[in-house]
């Protein structure tokens, strides 16, 4: 769901950029039946609707269970791709150890936090909070990544994004009508992604294996983590209502599994710079879906604040004159 806005070598299961010519993208080369613009639009809609699917899923299942279903069906989708391609999962205890941490930071924690957040906040607001991820990433990279240096434009983007968040939340009204706990969960979830990206960049750079194999292994680990957490802290569901169940299945198979595969193909075909623009469509579609399908209320400050957040995120990603970072693992 959260699409990173730079071609970082990470394994997030939301919007992972890759690099052209990466192994494991043979099935996504040019010769595909669908034009890249059509696939770009499909990917934007799938990720934008993910927040609506989370909201519907929580109507029948506990947040941990929604997150579990998401990673389970996402993992099954990617493992199916690996079986068709006859590609193995990653090997080595060190690799699986790092994938376990990546799974916690990029899947288990943020997926659970978003599900908990949507118990009390609209799905559209969750989508806008998700769009703050590049802002968190820029702030963290200035500290954690030596090649990232602050510029006036990027600092201005960070400040602008913060102003956008305050606008969305209606700060001048004392944040009235906004559930503080749910919003904090959503913002914390968006913070998990850049923390995970930095961790992967530092630990899994150069790891052998295709993006699908690495991400599939990461989702399998996350499935085990969430199965344990769900068993400890939630009661097994007594029924499986149709729409919430279909929402969770679609969230995993489409919003996590298929969407990742499609994103790899887009980056391979058109490059990360164009493919990463999907980031700016996700909150728009999430908000529209919440209003049109779920009947969520929309006040003027929500779209205005979202536009300001996205403008700030775009500024934080500009690196005039900077050398393009070399992705190592290829890549929420």
C-alpha cells in the first residue's frame, strides 16, 4: 500500500521499486498484453482500495486476523508465482533472520496498526496517513543514510508535509472530531515502512534471489508471526461472513501479492521514477472509495490537506545533482 518514492532496495509489500533487468522479472517484460498505463491505473486502484478492504474486514474479524489473512493470501499468491517459474525461496539462516526483522517492520506491525486504526478512523484518513511515509523516510534517511543530505527544498517539503497533516486533522479546531488513538496508529504504521526500508538497505543489500522470492519469504515469515500473535491475543472467529472474508482475501491476493508482481513489472519496463508516481494516487483513490462506497464524510480540509501532504512528499524526493543510488537487492 505504501509506495516508496525512491528506488530503494527494500522488500516492502506495498509498493516496492525494483531496477530494470533485475532477475525474477522475466514474466513482466515488455510483450505483456496490457499497456503499462493500464497496469499503472490498475495498481493505483488496487492499492487505493486496500484501505476500504481493511475497513470491511474489521467488521467481522479482529485487526490481527485481518493482517494475518492479508499476509497469508499474499504469500500464497507469490509462492504460486515461484512454483510456476520454478524459483526457490531464499536460503541461509542469516537471510531468513534479516527477513524476519523486515517482515515485522514492513508487514506484521504496519498491517496490524492500520487495521486497528480503521476501527475508529475513516479508511480515507488512513490512506492519507499512509501518504506521510515518504516524509518519515526523508527525516530518517538524513540520520541513518550517509548519502542523503538535507537541502532547502527537501526540508521545505518536510515542513509542508507536516502542515498538510495538521490541515487534514483540523488543528485550528483543536483536532475536534478526530480520533487521536486511531490516527496515531495510522501514522505509526506509515513510520514503520521507512524504518523497514532502511533496515533492509543496510542488511539485505546484495542478497541472492529475485524480488518475488525475497518478498514471498518475507510474507511467509510475517504469516507465522501474525498466526502466533492472533492465537495469543484473539479468539478464533466463529463465523466467516461473505463480504468481510472476500475483502481479506482480496486484500492479500490482490492488494499484496498481485500488486507487488505488477509493480515489479512496471519498474522493469518504465523505470522507478515513473512507477513511483503511483504513490500520489493512492490517498486520492482511498478517500474517494471511502466516500462513495462506505459513505464516509468528507470535509474540505481532508482533500486540501492531502494535496499539501503529497506536495511535501514530492519535494522531499527531489535530489538535484545527486548521484542515483545503486540498488542492491533489486524492491509499502
